C-alpha cells in the first residue's frame, strides 16, 4: 500500500471541546465538537498527543487570580502532552497596561504567563479572537502533519524490512 507523501489541511479534523463557549474559526480544517479531557482544541485521533488551551484576556485574569489553583492543575495536565500550548486572544501590551478592574496587577499577569513558559508551556499571544483561530488552526495542522510524517516514515521502514525478509 502506497501512502500519500503528505496531508492537506482539509484532511485534518480539529476537535473543539464541548465546554468551549466562544469557539474559534479553524478553517480550513474540518471541525467536530467533542469532549476533551484537557484543553479546548485537539486533532481527531491525536487527542493524547496535542492539547491547546485558549483563553480570552478576561479568562486569563481569572486564572491568575481567583481560579489560580484550578488552572495550575490544568497546566499540569497540559504539560503531559508532547504538543501543547496556551493561546491567548490578546497581546502583551494588554497585560502591561493593566486597564481592567480587579485585584490582578500587570506584574501578576505577566509573571504568571512567564512562569507557565518557564514550566514548559508555550504561550502564544494572538492579539485577537480571529488571530487566535488562525494560530490554533495552524498549530493543529502542523502537529498533525508532523505526526503523519513520522507514521509514514515508520510504515515505509517496516515495509522495507518486511520486503527484505521475504
């Protein structure tokens, strides 16, 4: 059996968690809604390999403040995935300016983001909800393509060994 050399974005199906309240536009990927144990986005068939958590700026401030312990547990689960990321639909300047109400200071917000990066969780500051969708779509596709290439390489290697043995 000959495997295609590569996959196209339209062949990848993204999974959006059922709890995601404002889903991102992940075009050109196909999309299904499903329950994910960790994160808001993954790829069908690779749910144990990739997890992406998406946060609006308001959600992130809650995760730095009153929901910190819950989100720290989420970060620990994300760290178990070979491919993982936190995608924030705001930029660094939003958090530097600190123009929100509440007890979270800009130093707390930026310190938390940098702390998560130091733990091994990539943080993507996407600037907007629309750009977050573009970034998550691209990340999911790149991770799926990388996995496809690994599997294809393995299949070719095994196929060559079987052929040599016969």
